[in-house]
């Protein structure tokens, strides 16, 4: 059962409407409400259908459920008082620029979140850093499942390239001063048709060199890139087309260069991808979401092998 609360336009004050006013409220007045009940935001349809007794008054109406602690936080009229239907706005399809701006904002927010988290992190622990394949690694769940209590931090940011990693090296690595660092960065560099493997290798080499200069006691492990399922990517149509150049052949070529950097820098190079590969060497379809990323069981397939390096 719902009560009506009169809200004067432009005023913060609200007062309960007497029940007779609710009874006399015109049914011709269409109304939509966004509800927050018990901490859960409810849809517009839920708001309208969930409160059958409502009052339309002046420019806005607030509803409150008698048994809920939270009042309605926003309302608006779908029709004007003359009951003249307004033409609904047509949602604009997101453009490439819209999506680029959104993802750029998301990356900045993640970096700021990590910057603040680092204030509470213990220095000298184990850090996993990279792009989405690092970010999506369910470390906590797998560690709890294996009874591992060693402190490990995940500093992966989806969509990051080697250049973005360089630009945020302080937040992702240096501020934490890890004793061991596992890097999985660079797969997003491989996406472009104009991929320059020499420029890529130079940036990656610069990353390792900068870390070694700042943190000479940190043991660095450069991780081999995970395989993809080119068949799944092709089946995803336009969604997979953006990754058409990230082939397993290109990944293998990049891994050769990453290993060469590790050897030259005295860093570790580890390949824990065996549990992810099918008989043809591609990412197992049953473990993959869309041909690039994989589900928790995919990470579980490589976790124990990875922990041999983390916990030795």
C-alpha cells in the first residue's frame, strides 16, 4: 500500500497528502516513478505497477511504501496534465567516439582506484599487472580454494597497451615495490593492422628497464601471451573483427621478442599457457568467453603452474 507525498516544484519540502486527496486523484494523470525500496533501485514499470494508489499533484509526485524505509527519490510525469501524450525520445545508437570516450573514462577511474588502494597495500608483496587478461584473473577465489594465504595484488586494467602501462607505471608497479612482479601486457598492441613489432619490443624493453632501475630487488617475470581462438573470433562477426589481427601466429612472434627481452634483461620468462590450448594450439573453446578472454576454469587450468613461480 502506498501513500502520496506532495512535492512542490522547486521546493525541498514535502508533506503527506491526506487520504481523501489520494482517493480523488485523477486517473487520467499518467505518472512514472523511479523507486528505491530496501536499498534496491526498481525499474520504472515496477514503480508504477508496485504502487496502485498514487496521487498526481502539481508538477511532481513522490511515493512511499508504508513498509519500506526509503522514499521514492525521483519522479516525473510521462504525460502533461491535459493528458496529451508526448512522443518518446529515441535512444541514440552509441558511436565509436562515444565508446572510446567511455572506455577512456573507465581506464582513468580504474587507475585512480588503484592509486587510492595502494595507500592500504603492503609493500614487498607479489603483484600481477597488465591488461584485461590480468584484470580478470580471479586470484582471490583460486587462492582461497587452494588454501594460499600469501598476499598478492592484481593491478590489471582492461584495454591497456604497453604505452598506457608506461604512462601509469607508478600506480601499477612502482608504488607497491613488489618483491615479485608478473607482467602480462602487450596483447592489445597486437590488434592493429599497422602493428610495429620493433616499436612494441622497444616499449616493453623500456618498461622492464624502468622497473629494474627503480626497484633493483624486484624479481620480474614476463608472461607469455595466451593463445586465442581465431574460429570463435571469426564467428563473432563485427565484434570479433576488431581482433582479426591478433592471430596466434602474431602472438607467437611477439612471444619470441618478449623472451629475448627477458633474456637480455636478466628477467624471467614463463609460459603457463599449456592448460589453455587445444590440440591445434588455439585457446580451448570450452574455456573461452569470445575467443580472447576465458572463464574461471580457464584460469584454474594455469593457476597451479603459475603458483610454482609465485610461491617458490
